[in-house]
């Protein structure tokens, strides 16, 4: 919150100092950065919701299969077999999908923000070429 207010203050000071075009370019880049962050957050939310629904469907399907197997065993009059551990546990899948989402979010943010700021960053490098003052020695 403070960073946004500070960025807007810097852009306003640039515009008041006469750098109107530079302030406009920076403001456009800041707004595009905000758009990238919102788009990545929206995509992550949609993907995590989709994965959560898939996990719930898988859990429900496993429960229904377990109930069907128990019903068949009850009709046959046999005792229930011990629970066999599944090759893929839901907790492990959940941890892996969370790490995948985290990596995807970070990658999308870096690529998106790099794409937005790629046109502005070379201009920052030109600031090293500007001499603010010169010293002249007179003998």
C-alpha cells in the first residue's frame, strides 16, 4: 500500500518537474504491472479451484469404490479385507500441486513483469551517461 502511494507520488513529482512523457510511460508501466499481478492471481485462483474440485471428485470416487467393495463382500458373507494403501495419497498430490502452482505463479509474474518493464529498463541504464557537473581546474 505504501509502495503504491510512493510510486504515484514519484510519478506526480516527475510530471510537475516537466518530465510529463516519462511520468506517463512510468504510469503506464505501473498500471500494466498491476494488470499482470491481477491476471496471475486470477489464473492461480482458477487453477487452484479446479485442482481442488478434481481432488474432491477423486476422493468421492475412492469412497464410492470402497463402499461398493464392502457391499459386495457383505453380500458374499466374507469379512472386510484390510485397507490397502493407495499408491498415490491425496496429501502427497496436494503438496505437489501446491508447489507446482507456486512455481507457475512465480514464473508467470517474472515473465509478465519482465515483459512490461522491458521497454523502460534500457532508459534507466542511460542515466549513467548523464554528467551532473564537471570539474575544471585552473592553474
